[in-house]
């Protein structure tokens, strides 16, 4: 062992240092992506089992166990992408909409979209009607649109409030907006796997967070129990917004700095300004 370490140090040069630094950055980035998710728990379980088996095999010189550990790496190359598929997909999507590739340009219809979403959300809040409105940005939401009832109708306050009227055929699920058109209603959204979400948040808020964890979309949520308005983006959420603050947040997220996560910006709101799950 000592001789192997000595030979490795003799061959160590600037390229080796660069190689190690790149691998370390990749591993660190992957750990940041899975932090606070069920994938981190799975990774800890895999590491505990592997370390325990390695110590056991070397301590008692178990030939079969040591052979199994040495030859398990090719299988891990297949198993790990399957286990961590959501996290890997999220990482690739974030790279695809990184700052280098992002266009900081508003769509011509941004003002109209922001205004009608703000007015419809506040109207739903006053009536106590629960709702999820998802605003599509650079990442396409066609998969989620296909899960609902396609409308392809011009968005309006009357249409949005009518869709979420209690017991209406389309009220259960989310509405997806593509620019100024309602692409679909009653859409199914993925639930957030963030383990730090506050227990007080129900399925509607978890779905709103889930879609923003996987895409760069913005979700606007109205609580059916309290009528409170929340906005989610980049896997973060801010709650209890009034009409003016809601309009301001949507303008910054959707219009002026498209694709930038909410966690990188200033937090607005009269009450909660904390990350998901913190009080």
C-alpha cells in the first residue's frame, strides 16, 4: 500500500490536479442536486452497505465478498442512472437553461400574461377557490399538457376563474399557460420529493413545487383552505402574497429575468421569506 501511494505521488503533476478538481466539482454538483431529496437517503444507504461489506471482507479475508465488491462497479454504472434518473434529468435541464444559454428577453405578451394571472389569482383567493396555474417558459411542458384536457383557448380572468370553480369538470388539477393561451386544464403535476417541505403544505403546494423542481416553469397556487396565494419557482416557494406583491414577483420572474431560480433573487412577501420547510 505504501509503495503504491509513493508511485502515485511520483506521477502526480498539474494535469492530475486538474483531473481531480474536475471530478470533485462534478461530485459536489451532483450532491447539491440531490441534497434534501430521497436520492440522498438512497445514496447514504448504498455507501453504508458498501463500506460495511468492504471492511468485513478485508478484516476476515472473505474472498467471495471481496471479489463481488471488486466486480460490482460495472453493474453500478447501470444501476445508478436508473435509481437517480429524476436527479440526472434535472441536472441536464438546468445545464440546458444555464446563464450561458439563457436569453434575458421578455416575450411581447409578458405584461398581458402577468396581469391576467394576477387578477385571476386574486379573484380565486377572494372566493376561496383552490387553484394551480403553471406558466411555461423555456422548458417545454408538453408532457404535462398531454396529461390534461387540451383547451388551446385565449386566456382570460373569466376562463381561469371558471375552470377552478368548485365541482366543475376541470377544477381538479393544474392549468398550464403558454404565453397568453390556456394550453390545457386538469393537468397532472409531479409531487415534490423535497424532504424539507413544511408539514402544513398539502398536495396542491407539493405539486406546484414539483413542477418547478423539474422545469423552469412558475407555479401560482391558491390555497383552498385559507385563500393564501403562493408562487413557486426553482424548487422554492414564497407564500401569503397580496395582489401588488404577486404582480411584482411574477414580473421579475417571468418577464425581466426569465429562467432565474427564485432562490437566487430577493424574497418578497409580507410574511414568509424562508426556504421551503423552514419556519
